[in-house]
C-alpha cells in the first residue's frame, strides 16, 4: 500500500513542482484527488488483508466500516467514487475533482490519468457483460465513458467525451462517439512522471523479468 501511495503522491508533487515539505503538505490537505486516492488505498488494503485470526478480522472490519464512511464522505464532497474492490496500480493521478465514477470490477494499470466527468463501468449483455481492464500509462480525457468487457492497451490516450465500448490496442489514440482510433501516437505526451518514478518502475519490470 505504501509503495502505491508514494507513487501516487510523487505524481502530484512532480507536476506541481512541490519540493518543500510545506508545499507537499498543502497539496495533501487541499487536493481532492489525493483525498480520494488515499481513502481508496487504505480501504483497498483493509479489504485485501482482512483474513487471519478472529481478532484481526474483527479489527479490520471495524476499520473497514470507518473507511467506508470516509469513502462516502469523499463521494459526497468531491463526486469521486472509487470502490475498494477496484484494482488500481500505482501512480494514479486524478487531474480534477468532480463526477468520476469507477465500477468495482474495473482494473486499471500503473501511472494512469483520470479526468473529471469520467465513467468507467460495467456493460454488455449475458456472457459478454463485464467491466474494462485498462493497461499502464493510459490517459482518459474529460467526459470520456468506458464500459463493457473490453481491454484498453498500454499507453493509450482516450479523447474528451469519447465513448469507448470496444478494446483498443497499445499506443492507440481514440476519439469520437463511438470511438475510433485516430492515430498511434500514444499517451506519453499527456502523462508526466518523475524520472525517479520511471526508474523505479523499470527496475521492477527488470526484476520480474529476471526472476
């Protein structure tokens, strides 16, 4: 959990050029996207680690109830709804608060950007019903709607107000209603992360590849 939170905060601090502890504290206290992410990470940790002896299970249930109240407070005050059951990788960046809805079955990769008025939800019929899986370094523009049992590749950019109901390959740039791939320039021009965070991510990839 702490590693994910570190990568989340690093993105906000890097984009705001926040180097002093005071400025970082100010951002934590007054950035709604950080509030929502911290509550999500904490609730997700409790959800995934609640097994154990009876005392641990009881304690985690009590803490989980408290985090659920915190989650509802975030929904009411910011319009950001991220269920604890959603699986989101490190380095999440929520650019602006307001009407961001993520379904509990959604999976989102590392270092993704979610803009305001975005919905990532369940869709489809019968055996085709499901929720999206987003890869790493995905940029989702304001007002975009992504739904259904689809897979969004790595480094994909989804334009403002796009409606995405089909899978997209790596480095695609999609726009329109319904969306179409307009080019393959990817999302790297839109997603900025610190060199240190990128090195940590590459190091983890290298370590897993050599394991």
